[in-house]
C-alpha cells in the first residue's frame, strides 16, 4: 500500500509518498509560492531531482501538479493515481476533541474549522490542503493527524491556566501543546531503542528546531509540555518569543500605540533568536555570530540553553525522576555543541554525556557517559512515518 503524506501551509505544500510494505520513501517534494508569482515545485525521487516552475493560483492546482509529478512517466514513481491508497494530512490544531488520528469526514472538517481561532496560521492552510486533495482525489480515503492529539492525556493541573474557570468552559482556553506527532514517535522509538516497554519509563523529549517544545512522557503518555494554547509559549524559538509575562503585551501596545494583533505578530515573527540576536532566526547563524563575539548573539544562545535546561529540570520534577532525555529535530539532532551546553550540570539528576559520542549527529545514538544513570539519546524524528502508520491503521 502506498500512502501520500501532505502538510499544507498558507502558500506551500510539502508531500511525501511512502510504500508501507517496507516504509520506504518513494518520493518527497515541496510546492512553494502557491498563489504568488513564481510558483515552484521540486521533487526528489529515484535519486533525481525534478523541478517545475508554473503558475499555481491555489492549492487545487498545486495538488494537480503534485500528482502529475508523482505519476510522470520519466520522473514519477507510480503509474497512475489509483496506486495511492490513502492520504494522511498533518493538521495543527484539533483542540480537545481529538485524542487520536481520525478518518476525515464532514464533522472532522467542521471541527478543524472551529479550531481556526486557536490555530489561525495553520488550520486554514490545513483545510485548504484537505479540500484540494479531496477535489483532485475524490475517491481516496483521507486521514487527519493532529499535532495536539498526543498531549490530550495531560491532567487538568497541567493544562489549565490560572484564570477564571469560565474561560475554559466557554472558550476552551487551556494548554494544548504541539509537535505531538514528533513527541509520540520519538518517545515510542526511545522505548524500542532501550528495549523497554513504555510502561514505567519516564522520558523528556526535546524537539528543538526553528519551533521548539519539550514534553514530559510517562508510561507512553504526555504528562506536560512546554507549548500552550498556541505554539508561541515555552522556550525561545527562531522567531517566537516563548513564555513571557502577559503584561508585556499590554505595556508595549500602550507605549507604542500598536494593536494586540500587531504585537502578536511581533511575538510570533520578529522575536526569539532573531529578535534577541538581531542576526538571524537560524541557530547556526546565531552560533557563528556568538563565536565571533557578537554580544546579542551570545545572549540569544544562552537564553535558549537556559530555557531548555529549566524545562528539563521542571519536567524531571513532574515525572518524579527521569530515565531518558532525548534530543530530536533539526537543532536537537545536529547541533552537538548546543547539546553539550544544555547537558552541563545535570549530574545531580544522574545525567551526563560522553563528549566523543556526542559528536555523532543525524542518527540514532546513545550519547550518555558510561556512568550516567539517565540515558541521553539522539533520536531523529520521523513525523511522516508516524502519520503514514496512523493512516494505514485507519484505512485498513
């Protein structure tokens, strides 16, 4: 069975075709600048790169070109669309309604739309991607896999905010958490890597990339996570501020005469590593600048490390100890220097790393020191495989 994985953005469409017989990737591609001049598709398959620049006014046209690329006689990997058995869609916000992946029907579409106020940047794009695929592939079953679903096992003391309870009852104001598909995959893979059952395991997963979040996992279930009602909360990120005193928003709005919407745009797109360093939202650029003595880049780097360490410490308290600390995603998998900085001083937890092992990047590895009581691992995330497995299980 071949399953197509789709991750739609406001002007982009990432896709991957996976053969579930051996979970191999047949093709992966990206369509950018949808509805903008210079629409472009690039697909990697069979060791080759296929590129196409052609006007695409909307996601429907982008989907058509995606399928044309996949079925192209010279560059494609399937003879026709009938070989694609199902489509798995990554959806950002499922609210509290979805604790697991579901087959998409009208009720699911309505629920995704209802959660647009909670995911205003992503849910509309996710809906566009689903509708576009439905129009082009009307007889192909489709599955929604929610970034928020894994975190719905959090207890009320972890997900509620200290504001009047009526806002939770009336407006569903609470912590939802994100990167759930990644945290679920990585924590499950950690148990397999350690040859342990999830039951009894206490794991802290650190998904560190342009967007970053940490998760406390016990018995295979999420107990707490760093992101909140939106992906803005938690540690410092590429362009997101992370946790701040809510009064900061009002204070700046009042002083600079800007709206809350404008301030939230600043918090989402102009803050984080970019806002502090003034150099870049990319950690590699920030680290390079910090090594050259750029004081703001040094501060940004230290702020990120400090925030991650703070969450690791607090989550160890939540879990009443920790058996494994796991690094994943772009920064977590590939930045050995930052991993070393984060893990400094955790001897009190019984956690330390081997400097030589820590140099290994981009693959599964145990970087724990020989005497470390806590396992410190690098586990590359694979959200596409997690989505494909959920899709397969549901459509079967």
